[in-house]
C-alpha cells in the first residue's frame, strides 16, 4: 500500500484506520531489526521542531530520542518563557517560526484545538503531542503497540480503563484506537470523572458497529476478568479546584493485593506519570508493563517520524 503517513498530520486517532496502524506497527518492528546506517538514513539531515507549551518528560524525551535514532535532530522549546511569546507573539507566528527551521513539528498545548490550528497554519506536518483534554494520538499508538507486543494480539482482549476518564486525553485516543479492533472495554471512574457522554458517539468500530463498553463503580469487580488493566492518574491540573482533587484522589488504586485476583497473564499499563494509583509494590510483578510501555514509545515514534518523512 502507498505510505499514508507521508507528509501527513497526526492530530487524532480517528484519522487512521486499522490497516494504517498495522503499517505503523510493522514499521516499528522493522526498525528494531535494521542496521545502524540503514536506520539513520531515514532521518539524516532532517529536523524535528518541538513546541511544548505544557510540561512533559516522557513524550518530549521520547520524540527527541526517536528523531535521533533515525539520524535527525530536534530543535524548539519546552517552556514559553524562553520564547518571543513572552513578548506577545501569537501562536500562529510562533508556529511559522518553528516551521521555518524544521521538517516536521510536534506540539503540546493546554488548549483544545491547538494542534489542529497549528496544522492549518503550517505547511509542514504537525503531530499532536497532547492538546487540552482532547487527545494524545501517539500515546495511543504506543499503547496499542504495547498490547500487541505483550499479549501477541489486540482482537479478543478485555480491557479495563481506570481513573480520570473525563479529563484524561490518553483515554480518548486509546478508545478511538481500540474501536478499530474487536475488544470489550470496562470503564471505572469516580463520580464526576466518568467518560464524557458527548464523546461516546464517536466510538465506532471499523464496520460502523458500536464499540462494546460498560461502566462500573467498583474496580474490584472487573479485576478478575481483564486481560489489560490501563490505569490513569487524576488530572489534578484540569480539575476546577483543589478540594475536589483531594476528595477524589485515591478513589481507585492497584496494589499487590489487587494482583492476587487478576489473571496471571494479565498486564498493567499506565501512560505515566503516576501519582499513587499504582503502588510501588506492583512494580516488580510480571504483570507490570508501564515502564516497558514507555520504552515502546521511542520505536513507535521513530517509525511514525520515518513514515512521515519518507514516501
């Protein structure tokens, strides 16, 4: 098939079908097997422009590392106080400046629609590194790849998604991605942080079949049944006030006791950072895959960048 990612923006998981995702995952596998010279030729002389208006550790480092692994370099900023936006420069002009010095851009922003706006301004491909409470598409790509690598399949899995389902942007991208597969999803969230009802009409499968999702209040009732437990933190920075955060914090958590009722071959994932929703006594268990998940991010993003940059 022609490369559908070439010079393509990456703004939403809804923009990609299953066949395209499988091309991305097979490219990631090939990158792992490539010799050094072969791999660095994919991005040699190319520049990734980084525009991060929100704090980030994993996503930023992962993109920079991914670009370096295919022979390219990264330029840009991770805080606005080092840019001319402090002098009043508009987002549109800042995008134009970074675009003029790069071949592909990745943008993270607190405002919904920021990445799509940047894509309308820029003539170079724009990748969303997470915008507001909307989506974080490359996180979902690495999440799906992790499931595929660790469980050897995605079809047929029962997946529990736990935590902040209202403000957690990784949740929406993940569900949009899972909608391309034959899966069952169990949702668990505190009252007030349940999945946004207006968003659920978008969760359609590859054959226009409604995605099978059920909502629960009790984490314990889903633990024995899930193949994948995807845990998310409470988005403290997006809650209206601190008191609400303190009331909700710790509503659900996974610890060593939780593992006793889970399937032995189940896996636990988390987009990170975690606060207290996965206790440290889980880290050494064979089910813990969140650090491996993070490592998969580099190769998936390297595959994505190589596909965007090469026909």
